[in-house]
């Protein structure tokens, strides 16, 4: 198709595509897939072009000039009969106020972690022609709640953006353990600190590299639910978390901890290149964990907790798993499937990788092939667009 067919409903992406976070990546790659098909996506909330790599901005050029500029303006009305792809989170509620148009077909897309659904959640679900979720666990939770018919579309990575690089020797003589993700109870960085503290006592050359910053540092306050750490990091005058001091207060001294700060997309492969292992003892992932997939795509051996969205990443021979998963209680229930990983088991997995680097390398190579061929953003976006077109 060289141009958008008059009978094809235009698709509006009702959030801001970007490369600043996972939500933005979802929107961005759906945009790119539509452009590849000769269709012009509508962006009623615009796009965060400044967060994108130059080559990605160039691919979006058709959206930034001519008639597309009018369709993507923040004030532009959506045309009648379009498909509005709407993001949802916990409770299936909209993340942003709805845009509407006559004859709209609304499709919900998203992930959630809380599993307690109220009548309001069912009301939200009824507004969608279809729900698209990012893990089989999410599908199962919806089905158990009496909300059937969801579609599973698993997120991915961009092989042109995340790739293996040779080690530069930036941390000579160190065994480097990577931990990434927004600092919060759900992500399990308290489990990482507890296990790494013990690992460090046995192997003083170990170094923990942490990519834990996020635009929402207040999420760290959820560590009040943890018995492994005394609380959240202190904030400096700029509202930035002092992760190094927090790690030191939890038994990981400054010379054994490296805070990467906020990373731009182009720096991720360079950080992964210096790492011997990446650990993700996450208590819950509503999707499949983008940072874990990026580590795997860069060729880093990975440890994953065997729960929720991580189960869609786990295959024999491609990762090390934390199989002991104790239930995690929520304040009002609603954490079905969450798992509390064992500090002892994480320590054992770290020791195994250190003791058997050749076997760990082989596992990482298998994982890299799997992620780079089967879990890509292009495959994800093509499935989403196909599913939308199948609805009507």
C-alpha cells in the first residue's frame, strides 16, 4: 500500500510517543510500523521528538511536516470513525483523559500490577472494543476476574539500538553486577542489596552498577513495605536520589557501588558491555521487563525471578531463574502472582555465574539470539496493528 486506503480507519495513539520510557517506546514503534505500511498515524498529544535518537527522528519525518503536522497537533480534533489506541494501567483506567470522536473504535493497551478489579475497572473494560496486554500473566489475571477476550502482545527491543559491544576494561579486575529499573518495592532492589552485600563479603572485587533513577523518585517510598531496607534514599536539593549513600547505609560501600545516573538510549550498550551479570529479582512485572530484555539482547547473563511477566522471558538454557517465590501480600489484596525471591537463592545464582563464566557466556549467547530474533519492537508493533485491523 503506497497511501492510506480511504476504507482503512486511521489509528490515533492517545499518548506521547518517545524514547524516554517504556510507554513512549510502545507508541513510537506502533507509529513506525504504521508508517512502514504507508499509513499515517494520528498523534493528538504530539510526540517527544527530543528524546529520540537522530535516526529515529528521521524515520518519523513524515509525521512532522505537511498535513501530518495538523493531524498531530495537541489541539487537532480526531476524525470520525478512527481507532483510538488508549493506554491503561492499574484498574484499567485511562492514564490520560480520553480523546473522543464520532464512531470511534477504542482499543485499550497496557499493563498492570495490581490484580484487584472493582466494578469501576469492569466499567472501564467495557468501553474498549478489545484489550491488549503485555504478558500472559496479565491475560490470565483478566480472565480470572471475568474480563475475557484480551490479546497478548509481548514487547521487545530494537536490535539497531541494543547490541553487544566488547568490554573496554573500565572496571579492571571487578566482577560487575548490573541492576536496573525504577527504584521501587515492586522492582526488588532491596533484594539486590541484601544479596550483593553477602556476595561482596566473599568476593571483595565485586561492583554493583545501578541504573535506578526515574522521573518519579517518590516511588522509592514503597520500600516502607520491605523488611530488608530501612526506607527510601534521601533526596538532594534538586530532588535527585542519593543512591550511593543509600547503598552504603545498606551495607554496600561507595567503592563497591556505581550509580549510572539517568542513561540516554545510546549509552545503554556501553554500560552492558562492562557487566558480568544482570539481576532482576522483581516481585512483579506487568509486562516482560524491558531492561531485562535489553540486558539479554546485549549479551549479558541474566537472573530472573520466576513470576508474573518474567515467565514470558524464561526459556530453558537462556537465563538463570529464582524459583523460590513466596506470595507477596498487598494492603488490600490484589497481588495475585507476585513473588518474593529468596536472598539466598539470588546469592547462589550470582556465585554460579562467577564460578562458571564459560557456561554463563553460552547461556547469554542463547538468550541474545532469542531476544534479538523473537522479541523485537518491530514484531510487537506488527502484531498490534494486525490485531487492530482484525477488530474492524
